[in-house]
C-alpha cells in the first residue's frame, strides 16, 4: 500500500469508527429503578445485557426502597428540574398519574407492530395504556400474598404447610418454641402494608375488593377491618426486637440462613432465595398466605417512557420491544421471582413456585379474584396508598389499637379519595 493509499484507508477507518461511536452514543437509555437487592440486581443484569446485545448502552439510576416511594420522590425532582430519565420503573396508578400530566411518550407504534393488545392481560393494560395509547411496557407480574418458609424450620414444626389462619398461628407458635424468630420482617411502612394486603385478603375476596379497591366506608370502618388489625397485632408478636427499619432482603436472609421461620412478602423474595443457591421444595417452601388460596393481589413493574426528545425515542422503542420479547420475559422473570406479563410465554424454564405463580394468576384472572395490590400501587392512587401505609404502620408499632386504626383508616381515606 502506498503512503497515500494507506492514509486514505486509515481516514476511512476513522470515519467508520466515529460513526459507530456516535450511533453507540445515541443508543443509550438512562433507567431509574429500585432494584438494588442481590436478586433484583441479578434480574436487572438480564435486562442490561439484553439491551447491550442490541447496541443500547445503559446508564443506571438506582434509588433503593421497596415499593418505590423513594424512587418516585427522586423522579419528581428530576422531572421538575427538566431532566427526566429515559425510562422509569413504575407501578400502577403512578403510571397513570404521570400520563395524566402529559409527561409520558407514546409506544403505540411498537405495540401495534408486536401485537401487545392480544398478549398482555387486560388488568395490566389498564395501567400500561392511558386514553387508548400505550405509555409503558410491562416487564412482569408480581403478587403480594405469598409466604416463604424455611423447609428445615417447617419440618421441625411438624412439616405441614399451614392452610388456614389457625394453622398459620400454630406453626408460628411452634417455630417460636423451637427458638427461632418465627416471622422475619422489616419494620418499614411498605413492608407492613405488604402483609396487610394478604391479611385483608385472608378475610375474604369480597372484603378485599370492598375495602381496598372500592374504598367502601362500611368495609373500611367495619368489624372485619378490626379483625384484620387484630391479625396484624398477632403477627407482630412473632417478629424479633430488631425489626425496625430492616430492609426486606435482610429479612429474607434470616429465613435463608435458618435464623427465622418464614417471611410474608411478594415473590421478589424468591429472587433472594435463588441468588443464595436455594431450591424450592428442598430448601424453602412457597405458599399463598393461608386463607387467600385462589385469589391474587398483583403488582406489575412497568417501564414508563418519558418524553425526553425525539433523538431518544429510538432507544426507548428498542427497550420497550426488548422488554416485551417472550424469550426475554422468560429469562428475566425466572431470575426476578415474578411471572411474565404476557400470556403466551412457556413455563418450562420456571421452577415450581414460578409455575404455581403462573397458574394462580391465570385462575384468579378467570375466576374474577385477581385484585390490584394496595401496598404496591395497583389498588388506588398514591394519596390513598400513603394513608394506608401511615395507619397500618402506626398500628403495627403499637401506637394505635385495632379500633383506633379502623377509625383512622376510614377517616384518612375519606379525606384523600
Ligand atoms: C416491585 C418489585 C421489587 C419490590 C422490592 C416492588 O414494589 O414491584 O419489583 O422487587 O418492590 O423492592
């Protein structure tokens, strides 16, 4: 090669390399999320790697805190400063609130091309669409009415998984007698409220619907609600003294390490057990909260795409499409502990708890017993959810009697709904 031809060749290489760099630079997403525990980070990595394989680079904006309250506060600050992230992990009514403000972009083109309408369950479409337009991409379906039990602790307590409230209390008593912290729990409002979802549901599907979905004052202020708070007090008696402020994944670790008997938590907890190398049926047992079999309180993590300028809609669409791919939905949810947000994903890769989660969801959907989780933003808008958090947590901490809690709950919800 002559010097001249070599120089020309090198210049050509440089041009190609430069355009590759700028294409690369354009294809990036900044993602705000609260997936910071070991299991959550492992699942997030599946998404990150999937996008990177498609040429989309990832700028991470993690904001710790289950249920996403802190993440939503950080989001508000970013949007107020005129600097919204590209994509945001969001739950239920929060998505609709941002859509109402006109802050979200439109995913109709990719949704239509990929036929989302026919594969995403209607209950999820209610939050992924606003005014008939797709505004977010659902990555999973979690549910909150689960209990995660240490297999060895259960065996030592008689070996039979509880199926009713009385059986649950008997197993918890036995675990306590055996010298364990019977119930692993972290004293944070959203964790208290997660148990409250299941406790309310355990008193009947009609009661959950009337109180948590319809916000019916008679159900909120009635005797069954007193009973729900009494059950919360009973559960509080099985929690250790150091529970205040403990993160949920540390509570999972207590069960994983055999220091505690069980945890009442959404199925993101399974991600922690799997990350620790534990196997369902062998090391831990997953059951529906006793008395809630046949019903499901769900929440779905969706990625809402903010209006961030035309130059960034390309990567947003790529991300939405990647999230909705059936192969990705399987790979991601196997690790996350949730189940797919599409109805056409095979269950082969899922463990027994995951398979059960998929069947339970489909059954609850067809029998009309699938309800949005209050604790995780799918039963009512944030103002109502926060009122529930406040009363449930004060009662759990012994500041209110059950009777007082019921009165405060009914009044607080009435004031904000
Ligand atoms: C989210 C889950 C998350 C959990 C704990 C829930 O609100 O839906 O994806 O794992 O909070 O952080």
